[in-house]
């Protein structure tokens, strides 16, 4: 069975500052970044279920993909 990643949701990137606390979650792995651009590069290169969060103040889901 071929699973396809599907966009789940998130508020997008336009409300986040470049510098802050960002987490990329993929499976059981959590990656922490202080620059949104670096977090996005890592996030975009993942080909699995994934989520990117802005943890700077209140945790905000920026983008998430899950399998159909």
C-alpha cells in the first residue's frame, strides 16, 4: 500500500519571526532550531509524517503533514 502525505493544517509562517524557538517533529524525533529558515529547510526535506511548531511564546502549529 502506497501512502501519500497530505497537508493537515497549521497557521503558516507569516506570523512567526525569523528568530525564536522552533521544533520540527518527525516520528519519535524532535529537532530544535532558533531560526525559522533553518527549521523550514529541515522540515521541507523530510518525507514522512511531520510537524513544525513555533514554541517562542504559546506553541503554534505552523504546518503539518500526515499520511492519508
